[in-house]
């Protein structure tokens, strides 16, 4: 029987064009995927939380590119056949913490599906970066891009894509 895992990054607080939120846009979408597929969830969390205000957060994200420590890291996910990689778009790709989360994992033989939340950049460079990080996987580079301000109402769009 096929088993799926959702690896996602999401941030609450002040978001671009959404304002102040208690739960990040990507988390809403990850929960829809979980509900529709029965997949397990793994939330990638930064070792040092981002600032609550949007402008400071994006400056911090730019500084973390290439060095974004996370609280917990997956070490073995051999039980999973399909992996959903989900993130908001930060500086043209997934959040820097996603790079840390994916680094060193064995994706050989796995199916990888990509979902981004954004406010105008679509999937941006995320498909190419996921393909690079997930060597040996069958990466669906078409992916799904959800406008962040519509994330709470995206369940039908997610269901149609799945």
C-alpha cells in the first residue's frame, strides 16, 4: 500500500497581502492535502523563528539562504512512496529552511509533488530546486501554485489537482 508524506514550511504572523494571520497559508493547504490523501505531516520549523512583521521576515529569509537551521530534521522516510513538498515562495523559491530539511534525504524511487503558496510568483524556481535536491525521484515539476490570500478556500482546487 502506498504511503505519502507532506513536508511543508508555513509561517503565520504578518503575510504579504493577507495581513496578520494565526496560521500560515501553506499550512491550510497542507491540511487539505492531508485530509484528501491521508498523508502524514512533517512541519519544517526554523531553529530561530522569523520576526512577526513581514518586512523584517523577508530580510531575515534572504540572510538565511544557504544557512537556515531547523528545529527537527527527518532522517529516515523510507516508508513513504510519495512526498509532497510545500512552501511559500521566498526570494524566488521555497523557504530557505526547506533546503535544510531536504538536504541529505534519499529520494531514490520516490514520487515528489510540489505545491507553493504565493502572491504572484507562482511556483517560481521551486520546481528546479526541488528536482536538484531530490535526486533520484520522479519529480512532478508542473506542481500546484495557490495564491496565499486564497489558501483557506483552496480545497477544491487541491482536490482537482490531486
